[in-house]
C-alpha cells in the first residue's frame, strides 16, 4: 500500500463517518424534540430502576452510533481505496501525508477510547439496572399487604432507590450493586459493607445520608419527627449476619424479613400515611422534572 492511497481512503472514510455521526445525532435530537407528551403522565409513576433504564437506553443509543460509524468508516475506506482515492493527494509532500495519517490515527484512537468508555459505562449501568429491578420486583410482592412502594425517590442528598410506606412505618431501601461471585458473602461493619472473598469494603455513609435526609423532609411535611428504617439490599450476595441496629442488610431472596423489623414507636397515624403518600406520589410521577443521578 502506498501512502497516497491510504491517506486518500482514510480521508474519505473519516469524512463519511463524521457526516453519518452528525446525521445520527441530529435525528436523535429531533426525535426527542418532536415526541409527544404522554396523555397519562400524571398517572404514571417511576418504575423500579427508572433512572438506570433511561441511562441504559441513552448509552445503548450512543454505543450503536459509535459502532455504526465504525462500520461506515470501514466500508468507505475499502471503497475509496479500490476506487483510487490516492488522486486526492497526488504530488503532496510525504511529510504532509505522514502528518495527516498521524492526525487520523489520533482521531481513531480518540473515538476508540470513547467507544470503550461507553461500552464499560453501559455494562455498569446494566448491572445497576438489573439489581434495582430485581429488588423492586420483590418489593412489589412484599409490600402487597405491608404498604405502598415508591421507586427513585428524590431527596436533597440524592435518590433513594425504593421506599415503602405503611401504617407500621417507613422503609428506605437502597441497592448496592456489586457483581456477584461464587459463595460471596457480605456483612456490615460500622459504616462499611465488607464483601468476601476479597475483603472489599464499601462505605454506606452517602447511602445513610439519603435515608436520613428523606426522614427530615417527611418530618417537615408532617410537622413532627418520624423514623425511617434503612435497608441495604445487596442482590446476589449471601448476608453474613446482622450486626447493625441502624441498617438491615438483605438480598433479593430474604427481602421479606424486613416485615418483621418494626417498632410500635414508629407506627404512623392514618393522616400521616395519607400525607406521605400524597408527597411521594408527586415526587415520583413520570411527569416530574428531569433529575440528576446521584
């Protein structure tokens, strides 16, 4: 292969790929702009892992654009090379062609980096989505005769994954998504979750802060203090005992045990339950403002 042919083919291919990306991005923006609002938005609530579903869809669209652009580049490179694209750079100095190829190589590496970053981010979001869906579906069964469940509840300190509200109290369930391993166990020690094997430690300080903030915000609505019980859900891991009085650690299989974790001092009056239902229903409507993932 001579340098003129490679440079010409690469130039045509890159230009075609960039045009394709521009058209694809423009179409995606147009599709989001012209989509009509749901006629029932005020009656639709967030589903389990709603924010992760949305992010997964966004990353999937971005990954598809990158992969399609790569295919466009390969096809146009081959076609341009066969059709003598070297005519674009006849009599150009070799050093200029080398500089051009170096620039194109940097652009290819930059695109590959972003594609890899998108693939890895999509993989992580898929884990978060699936973990939250698994817990959310189990909560639907658990809460049937226990209370009402809400998903993706926003607070000033971040988003609580799931909240159960009933007369026997309020439970904030936050999901910790770690890729399961064979015979993997988890236990809580102080403000950390410890995963075995490997002795990996994960702080739950931020997780506890979200539950505490929701507790304060609901207390302000009711004009009196309430207690929210913090539940840490770690799907795919076996729970190695309960050593914390502040948090209950569960997985997707033993989640129903939270029904037995209650105290009459935390029971709610009917009017309190109704007021909290009204507040959380407003926060968790699909028609609500766009939120930032915490």
